[in-house]
C-alpha cells in the first residue's frame, strides 16, 4: 500500500531529478558548442554569447517536458492511491 508520505517523497525526488536534468541540459547545450568550435576554429570561433539563445531554448523545452512528466506522474500516483483505498473499502464490505 502506498502511503501519502511515500507519494510526497517520490514526488519530491522526482522534482529534484527534473531540476538536475534542466541544469545539465543548460550546461551541456551551452558549453558543448563553445568547446567544439574552439577546438575546431581556435581563436576564430564566435563568442560564447552567440550560443546562449540555443541553450535557453533547449532548457525551456527540457523544463516543459519535465513539468509534463511531473504532473503525469503525480496523477498516476494519486490514481493508484485512490484505487488502493477503493479496493480496501470494497474488501471490508
């Protein structure tokens, strides 16, 4: 049986995971082009701020996907808890 505290703990852990994924997405999408272009072009590489827009777009997309996954997971957990409580009540009758 899933308790309410278990659901809150799972959702908290899921939120932390989403934050980590969003931060890593920003860092990777911002730093990777800079490193690759500096290695390939040397001093002729474009400035780092040129890649900031793309990094922000990737980060926003990752945040939206993470938020959708969070709300879906929350709904699934709540529904499973309701189903378990309904099964227990029908078993008691």
